[in-house]
C-alpha cells in the first residue's frame, strides 16, 4: 500500500470521531434544547432548562465519542440517542401554532 493511503486509513477513524463530536454533539444539543419544550413546565422554564441541558449534552457527547471502542459505535450511539430526542422535538414542532 502506498504511503498517502496508509495515512488516510490511519487518520480516518480519528477524523470521523472529531466530526462526530463537533457536528453530532451539536445536533444532539440542539435536539435536547428543543425537546425540553415538551416538558410540563412554563415556557420560560422549559427554554432555560433546554439551554442548560444542551451544554451538558454537547459535552457528554463529545467525551463519549472518544470513549467508545470504534468510530462506528460512536456514530450509531449518537443516532440512537438522537431518535427519542427527535421524537420529542417533533411533538413540539407539530404542536406549535402556524
């Protein structure tokens, strides 16, 4: 195998984890922030709760992405966590007045 290809294969999983931490963590934080509006709280409290939770979710996702065994597990784990958050955010979006 040539040298450039071996470098790509060596750095590929790390690059995938970095992308997962940056963009996957951001997506989870955004979904958590919106999903918090589905909580049975006043709107102002739900917004504040979602904002605070988004910081924890982003930091936790970034740490978790580098703690799992493979980049594939990191992406699958982000997707598994995103699905219920997406469902909660969808109910908020569907219930919003037009």
